[in-house]
């Protein structure tokens, strides 16, 4: 094999290991790396050594910025940038890398605004594991953080648990209206807008419906509506006030009263702890 063939073979095989290394050694998409790629993608940049050997200055259309020397070496090793002498150029892989990770970070940033993650310990297959739980997943979770003037929780923990229990029974009973098209065979017991008639429900779903009915009856017609709107239909307090024509910040007080009644329904106080008062005139003696 002559030298010309070796040169062609080396040129053909040269980029292959670099491409493989690009996928295997892809650098971490941190802010410094994204900032470096964004600058080089605007145009070629000139590299200048700094007094600190660990830092390098890149000068281009976006001005001059200082980066870590290891950061530039990582981008070069991953095949995102190329260097010719003191000039750094961006490869086409740098643009796709930047778009991909900017989109991912944008989605995580937006989702992070609506999360309150806490670590919890659960038992899975007999082994304890650490999991992350989103406290704002429930419409009642953020209500538990409200405070009164004394700094105490406006909604006691027992009321939040009672609202969660009502929401779970509401879902198990399939009481939420069906708003999508149903491709199931139409049954004689099913009417439009219903998920299914009573004969189509399981025993657990029927029991959940009965529990919801008893809870609504315990709260009364004046309070059950706001509890269902917030706990079961996920409506905000402001929307409840607008729909019902209530004064501003009145739904919070009505919901607290409703959840207190619901908590008393789920966990009634001990009858022996109740005090009875008897009124009598002077010389009155109770009958034994």
C-alpha cells in the first residue's frame, strides 16, 4: 500500500473515532459550556492566554469573555469546536447540542416553578428507598402553607387530610364528568355525560360514592359546594369567588369552615369528652 492510499485511508477513518467519542464523552450542559458555544457560534473567536494558566480569553463578534481552559478542551475533545492555531471555530454539532440542551433546560425551568419537591422514605419490595414527592401536585398542598396573623397554619393538617380523603373518594367513585369521546359500547344504563351507570361500577367505586355522599351531607349544602370545587374539581379560591359572587378572600374562610366540618365527620370527637350543662333554679337537684 503506497503513501497516497494510506493518506486517503487515514483521512477517511480519522473523523470516525472523534464522532464516536463525541457521543461517549459529551460534556455536561452547564451554563459555562452553553455560554462558550453560543459565543463561538456567532463567529470564529481568537484564543488568548491569560496570566492564570487555567483561564483563557476568547475574543469574537460577541466581545471578549474569559473561560476555563479545561472547558475549551472539553468542547474540542467532544468534537463541538475545532481550533486552528489561535482561532476557534464551531462545528455543526455545536448548534444541535446547544438547541437540544437549551430546550431541555427551558422545560425543566418552567416545570420547576410549579414544583415543591421534598424527599421521603417509602418501602418498596421490603426495602426502604428515598423518593422525591411534589407537594404542589394536589390542589390542597399549597393551602397548607397559608398562615394566619399569629403565624399558625390557616388550614390545620387535619383539614388538609380530610380534603385529600374527599378527593380520593371522588376519583375512586368516577364522579368526575367525562368530557372526551367514549368509544366503548353504549349500554342501556349509561346516559350522555356519565362515565357509567351504577350497574357498571365496581363495589369499591360504589362504596366511594357512598362515602362522598355522606361527607357532602355532613358538611351541609352551604359548605359542601366550595369543598367540592376546590378539593375535587381543582378550582382556585379566586375562581370560586368569581363564580359564586363572593367577596374577595371569603372563599378561604368558607373552605376552612367546610374542611373543619369534614374533619369532624371523618374523625368525630369522643362522646365522653363532651360536656353537658344543666340549668336549674336555687335548690335544684338532678334526678338520679
